[in-house]
C-alpha cells in the first residue's frame, strides 16, 4: 500500500498479488483500485464482483464496481451497482456520480440529471458533478439551462477541455456561432494535437461564416488522415459556401466513398451528382432537425422572416377550410402551424421524424397526439381520417410528391382539405439545390400530381417563404380538396 501511495504501481501490483496468493483477501480491494487507476477495467470488475456480492453493504466497493463495469461496456450492470451504493450510502458523492454516469450511458437522461443534482446538493462545488450535470442538460435538449451550467464550470476551471467543448456545443445549438467559435478556440489551445477538437474548430469557423479559413483547416486535417469521411463532408460544405460546386462535388464523392451509409453525406452527394434520392430520406431529415430543434424558431422566424404558417392559415380562412374540427399537421416541427389553427373544438394531431422537434411541439400544448414517424409510413399505418391536412415547409425535404399526395388523400375525410407550401423550381422539373440541400418543385407539375392523386378545387398563391442569404425565396401555397 505504501508503494501504491507513492505511485510505484507495478511493484504495488506485484505485492498485492503476492498477498492474495498468501491468502490475504483484503488485498483484492486495493488491487482493484490500482487496476482502475490504470484503466484496466475488465480486470478490476473481475476482482470487485465477488467482493461486492460478499459485502453488499459496502458502498465504496459498489461504486468502484459501477465504474469498472461501465468502463467495460456493461452499463446496465453498472447502474444497478451504483443504485445499490446510493441506497447504502445516500451521502456518498462518488456514488451519485457513478449512478449518473451509468444512467447517462444508457440514455436514461432524467435519472442521470437527478443523480448529478443529488450529488451537487451534498457537494455544491464538485466540478466533475457540475460538468456531468451540464452534459445531461445538453443531451436533454435543455440548452438554455446547460449554457450557464457550462459557463460556471469553465469559469471555475478554465483548463477543463470537456467544459469548453460542451459550452461550444450548446452555444452552437442556440445559434450563438461567434461565441461557439471562441469556445472552440479555447478548446484547441488546450488540446492542439487532438484531431476531434481540431475538426470541431473547423466546423465552428464554417458556422461563423468563415468558409475559406474553415476549408484550409479541413484540408490540413485531410492531409494528415484522408480517410475521415466527416472531414471530407465538412470540406464539401465549406466549398459550397464559397460557390465552388465542382470542388464540393469531389469532396462529397470522397466522403461517400468512405461512408456510404451516412444520411447527410448521401443526401448532399446526391444533390451534387444530380441524381435525386428515392423516397423520403428519413435519416437525413431526422439528423438535420434533431440538431436544429433548439434554434429552429429563432432562426426561421426572427432571422429569416418566416411567416408561412400565418399565410397558409389566411388562405384556409378565405376558402372556409379553417372550419375543420380534425386536423393532421404533417412534419409539424415545433408546432408553428398548429398555433395558427388552434381554437376551441378543434383537435390537432402532429407527426414528425425528429423527436427533438416534437418535444418543442408538445410544450406548446395545442396537440391532441404527437407521433414520431416518417410521414408516408404514418399515413399508411393509420386508419384515422382528418378533415384537414396541412404541411408547411415539409416538401422541401421530399423529392417525389405523388406517394405523399396519394397517402394524404386516403386519410382525408370526404370533402376534406389539403394545404401545403413548396419552394418553386426554376424550370418544369424538381430540383435538389446543393447549396441548401432542399428540394424545389415546379408548381404546374405539383398540380398535376395532386390531380393524379384524386384532388380537385386546387388553389395556388405565390408567396415569399423566407429569406436565404438576404434574398427572398419564391414559393407557393397550394390548397386542394378531396371530392365529397
């Protein structure tokens, strides 16, 4: 034990093992602690499991076992061990931390947050607990609360790399691109040779509008490791920002060759190669909006002057389509359209691929039911009927509209209404713009697809949907009716 305390770990380990061979069972616990120090987690777990079974009231053993099990990839067992430790010693800070970390690994985020906060009530200045609490808040999507939590952590310990990385992630999620870049710069000074930190810094440059410096950083990373699909993809995005479509096409081709299953890479690779993807790209849309959910309304409404829900609601009023008492909001997002339609006696259901967007929609309190599903799958699986189906800014993420229109028609009540928006293409065909990753549809062709799906009484209204790099985006609102 003296050797252990002064850091002569190899000699200490040999001594502990001699003790065990001589029948000194008390050597097992300190040997396990030494193995934890050396990150030899499966070995530590092997020693600790029989000890913990033999002495179930020993909170320290249970806590160490939780750490060893979690680090060995056995998170469910780790959580059980930590729960036992907390029950035996509810005033043990390390036990609550172990409980929270195991719950975090299992995505039991509310339990993780509660455990970290229980530990902080015992030790308010505990930095690891404060950092882990901030991580839990961020993963729960509570970025407004995570922001000051991370800020307090890095203020108390400016050298904490994970604190700066977490703070930058939350700032980016809240649309604070310049602040996120400053935090990424601090992280890079703390870990200048860490490739992941360097990639995050390059992405922050791009998100802060510095495409050329971002591209230079990404090219340097790729010279060191040309196999990094994500670095190639971000380089492609940086080149798109610089209007270099040929270079972006080559970069996304490299990314796709290295990771053909990444939905974001596949989407932009298709956009740049001119081959429209088939079906609804569920993985791409879910990834996009889970990341975008917390700043969606601020970005769209405040910065891009988006008011399509209000415009569509006025179109419905003009045609008395707003009298519907049952409404389905396709691709409901955070609930902006439902807010326009909500009134006494009207029930609104919503469906969206992004669970994070649905959390924001649920908080508005205007929906009867919310469903996390791909819209065509949901429509085919449902047996319900609605008097009105709406979809705002949904079909900019769908290339082939006819299957959607047919599925909507099957779920509309007789004489029911279908109202939606599209971005308008420059010609007669559907376009997938590489710069935005969004689809633009030809209005005449859209009307043709509606009629083919059985709709009648089709009304069109030209609108400006939002701003894009300061320029208006041309679109149309369409209102169609299923025959009675």
